[in-house]
C-alpha cells in the first residue's frame, strides 16, 4: 500500500484520514491550523509543518479544502504541495473546485512529473468514515487505476467522468441540482407555514411524496426543527458551489434560467450572516423575506 498525504483536515479531510488510517494505509498529513491535526498526530500519524514536506513523503497526495483559493494556497508557493511532490506521484484534489483550476492543477503537476486527478466527492463526513463516498474523477484512466486502491477505501462508488476537469464539472452540476431542490424545499415549507399548515405535518407529507429525493429527505429534519448549528455542510460552501456552477454555465454558453435564481438565493443567505450554519439555514433566509 502506497503512502497517502492528506492536505487539509477540516471535517471531510479528517474523516477521510481517519478512514485511511483505520484500514492500515500509511498516512502523513498537513493542516494550516496545526491544532486541528492533534487527534491524528496523537494516533501516530506524522503531521508536517508544510504541505511541501507532507507531499514529499507520499506517493499519493490528496487535498480536501473549501474552494479554489484554498486549493491554490495549499498546492502553490514555496511551501505548497507541488514543490514537494515526487516524480511519478499522483496529485488528487478531492475538493469541490472549478474545472478551470482542476485543469490548471493537472498541468502544473505534469510539469513536476506527477499525474493528477480531480476527484470531488459526494457525501459528508459520516460517509467518508464509513467508506461510502461517491467519487467523481477527472483525469487519465490509467492514473485512476493507479489510485483506485486508496480511493476505494473511502468511496463505495468511483465514477470516471473523463479528462481533467470533468470530475469537478460533474460535482458542480450534481450540487447545482441539490441546491435547487433544497431552495425549493425552503420555499415550500415557508408557503406551508403561511397557509397555516404545521411544519412537522408538512415535513411528514413531503417525506412520503414523489419529490422526496435523498437530498430533501436528508435536510427535512433540520428544516422542520430549524436546527441549523453544527453543520453537516456549511451554507457558504453551497453558495460557492452554485456560484462555480453558474460560472461554468456562462463559460460554456449554457443559457440556464433556474441556476441564476438559486445562486442568488444562497448568496443572499450568506450575506445575511448564515454562511457558517448548515445549508438548511437557507430556510431562515427564505422565511425572513416572507415576514417583512
């Protein structure tokens, strides 16, 4: 089993790291905030002070961070992961980033003699801990086969989407749909409340209806109970995903009508200070508009 470096130990990165460690994968790590790495370090994982040093100690280098800016910071610069990556290593960005950056990272990795995959994931920390993530992969098929053993430990479904950037593109398309569904759920619950229908009753009816997708069923309890703290996925990240999806649509000349509206709904919620709450807090933003 080849050594894996994990760069970024937020909720998702930490869960992925714990899963790899539990399965005996040789593991090293880096996190900007060293305190967040303390549990892994206490468990015997070597934590390096820079991404460069962590990358230099691994055969497969995986980043899991919030967005393009965070990914660029962790990979680029004198202490970035690309400076340390070995020739023949595999660079994987598992973050939800733009296809533009995914392709740029692949090109930069190739200059260093490394192969690259964009491999964003579907599912939260619990799915990572159970090895049940869906992983959408862009890059060469041969590179995916070389990385498959490590990826299969954290993911039960690995989908090769095509060339570099295609995994990132599909993740945005997938989350564009999820964002629209949850914004629609927030509006439905708001309208139901205005019509005098008890939120718990409305939620129970929605859960048994034809619109009860996994995304809706997963967030119904939080919305009905208005339980937005301790997020599974922060609203600000969903706002970012909608923004990136809108950028992708515009770059490809896709004249979409729903996406700009949904992106604006999440952007407004973030401006209202709800960004660090669970994405279910989009209900709070929607309902506020109906009480003013």
